[in-house]
C-alpha cells in the first residue's frame, strides 16, 4: 500500500528534525566534553599551585615532612583528588604508586588507573605533573596531582542519555506535528478530490471551484477544468455519433428495403429485375464507401503516418484532380484557377483524396458558374493548399466544426444523397498523417478551406 502524502511529509519532517537534533547534540556534546576536561584540569592545576607555593616559599628545616602532612590532610578532606611527590631525597616523597604515575605521565598519557585508599578498587584519574628545581634549602622535586574522572564521565553519560531521549521524543513530536500540519495543508486537495468525484455523465457541466483553491493548486485546477472541457466536447461528439451514423445509414438501407419490397410485390421480367439490382448496387456501394471512410478515419486516429513519401509538385496534383472532376465542373459551369506552387513530400494517393474532397466541397457549395481559386504556397516548414469559392457566410462556431465527422452546416441533410459528411474529416486525417494542419475561413462571402503538409 502506498504511503499518503501526509505520511511522506511527516517522515520528511521527522528526518529533518532528527538531523537538526543530531547536529545540535553533537555540538553540545563536544562543548560539554571540553568543559568537563577543562574543569578537571582546573582542579588539578589548583592542587599543583598549592604544592608549588609550599615548595617555593617554605623555609622550615623539616619542609619535606610538613608538606607530606599537608598533602595527607588534603587527601583525607577530598577523596576525589590525589597527590604524589618524588625526589632523590626520601623526605620529599609522598603517595603510593608514585612510580607508576610518573611512568604513565612520561609515556604521554593524561590518565592512569589508581587504587583508592582503604579499597581494592581502582579509579581512572586524570593526572598532571610539575618539577621544581633544587634550591639551597631543598632538592629538586617533581610533584603530581590527579582528579577522579569517573564523576565527569558519569555526568557526560547522563547528558548523552538525556540527549538521546530528547532527540527521539523531539523526532516523534516533529513527525506527529508534521502529519497534522500536512493533513491541514492537504485539505484543499481533499476538497478538490470530492469536487472531482461529483462530476459524472449526468452533470458534465460541473467544474472545480477555482477561487476556493490556493495558489499552488490553481494551475492544476485550470488544467483539470480544461481537460474536462475537452472530454465534455469529445463525449458530446461521441453521443451524437450513433445518431449521425444512423442518419447516414438509414437512407440507403431504406432504399434497399423499399426497392426490394417493390420488386417482390409482383412478377418482374429480367430488365426490371436488372434495374432493381442496379439501384440496390448503388446503395450498397454507398454503404461500402461510408464504412471504408470510417475505417480510414479510425486508422488515422491511431497514429498511422503517411508512407512512401514522394517529392511532388502540388500544382500538378491539383491539375490532375481538376481533370478527374472535369465532368462535375462542366455540369456546374464552374472553372478553377490555380495560383502558386510548392514541392512537398507526400503520399500521392492520400494527397489526391484530400484534394478531391476539397474540390467536391467547393463545387457543392458554390453557385453555378462560379470560379474556384486554388492557392498554393510555402510558409515556414509547411506547404499549404487552399480552395476558395463564393458561398453564404459561415458563422465562426460552425467553421470550428467543419472538420468534425458527419457535421453539416445544413442540418436538414438535404444533400445526404450526394455525400455523407466525412469528406472534410478525411482531409483533416490526411493533413495529420503528413504532420500538417487544417484551416477554414469565411470572409466577405468567400469561404476558404485548406490544409498544410510538412516540408521535412
């Protein structure tokens, strides 16, 4: 199971808190350890100063014995500190294990294990030493002082335990607070999810309330609403698709059924049956064309690209198309004028199909005797071809839907026998298969429809 965002944020808060506490703990531990060492050294230095003062300013004939008595008194009063003294003169020697302590100091160690008085136990002591040169009244003396390090180690260990517990508690508290803060911060996301779940097929017009979203989620809300708009448009198009298909298939099917029923209504001779079969064949061919066009569009929408591209003159391809539709142009008394030219890599069969559909569209929606103007040119990395013909003005919202499947400006479908509303959709598919686009304009009673193909 995936962790929630709140849990992830809480873990990140905990990790950050642990890092901060660990860094602070390390710094505090370092400072405290240094202060404890300094405090031990200060105690040792104070004891060494006392001995140094007695040795430097003492003038009594039995100075060594008096110093021994003084050190013995100090040791009895404070069991945490020990002192030692060594000299060639036995009168200036004091303390058990003095040779071991001197050896440890000479080896560079700052601590040594010392047996405590009246006890078999040993304690680790931090030690330091000084040497007083000989004078007229006494020999050279080396004296040492030590302080029990155990209390200081206990203090440091207690601090470490407390620091560890505080770090764990602080990390846990940071995780809990982080989770709580994350839950509050993610409240708008929860509301966003609830609003999105209310949107369904029965209330597609619902959208996310953008003013209620924080700034960080506003762009997400805008993108989500835009996606809903696109899905709504696609849903609406799909919702009308069945109706459009039914309308397109109803007429030829009705003709087939009606003509067959009439033919079966009485005895027919061979010429009459041939006429019925010929009419039925035309309707079947029309059905076949609708199915073939729909399959072509489905294949194009799956991302199929044009193959076998050949660098060809667009003007020559337009000329071949005009020649192919010459009979329709003559019947309508129309002419075609071609301006410009461009060479582009095209799949000729697909390209001619798109040109044929555009010219048929121009013939169908022009008045008799009109002229169709074909403009060809290159713009940037694309070659464009457009067909302009005089026609009734087309509203902008209708222009935007000209390339939709089964869309007709004339909703009465009076010309459904001549076409099935897929011609311009096929033009768009051919353009997309050539990495191009389509366009349509209606200005001053002249409608221009065309498409582009990539030059590379």
